């Protein structure tokens, strides 16, 4: 019986020490993590809204906010920061829309845990460039080139991830439309 108690005591001590080290590391790094997230957000806004000089963030809900992008004091477009489910987990992205919210000006994938070499190809430039100048409501096509301005070509072997991105963008478009309609 003594041996079992010693084993339990040693394992408990190891678990407490490991948990304490992890907690300390997290607390020590949280400021850097938040700073890096803010820098990534700033870079994404300037990527999806080319030429933006200043922007203002407006929260829509817990997972979505939009940025009013201005140049020389005039609104040039809107960037929506949002997330949704992919094949493996959450995909966080920023999508830009022109000032009339008629066309997409750019797409930036901020976070994803999709399958390496397949689904995570959503972060590749060739895939993101497909969305530029497209008109929401988007849909994914497989095995052929897009024929309308609403179609996006799926990544071979990663159709679910491709559809997830278009679904997230479509939802972002709807939320932005609703938010802007409420402001006017």
C-alpha cells in the first residue's frame, strides 16, 4: 500500500509542477500574444483594403467585428474580421469589401488548423487571390474553372476547407450588410 501512495504523491507533484510551469508561461506571454494579434489584425486590414490610411473597429458580435477603412477622410471600404468552422477546427479570417459592399477587395487567413498540405492551402496566395473582385454570395466549384463572379475553384483534396472559407465569407457579408443597414 505504501508504494501506491508514493506513486500517487510523485505523480501529483509532477502534475502540479507541470501545470504551474504552463500557467506561468501563459501569464508571462499573454501580453506578447495580444500585441502580436493586434499587429496581425492591423496588417490584415491594410492587406484587404489597399490604400487604407486609417480605420475604426466596430464590434458586431462575440466573434465578428468590422473595420471602416478611410483614405483622405473618405470611406474606401470595410474589412470584416470573423471566424467559423473548417474541416479540422476554427478558421479566422479578414475579408475586405469595397465601399458599396458589392465586391470583395481582399482576403487574409489569420488562423487555421486545417490539414497540412491540403486544407491549410487556404492560406496560399493563389487561393486568396481568387476572391478579389468576386461578388458575394459565393459558391465553390470542383473540377472546372469558375464561370461566374460568384464562383470560387476548390482546392483539390480540400473541398471542405474551400467551402468553409466561402461560407465564412458569405456569413461575414450578411453580418456586415445587416450592421450597415442598421447604421443608416
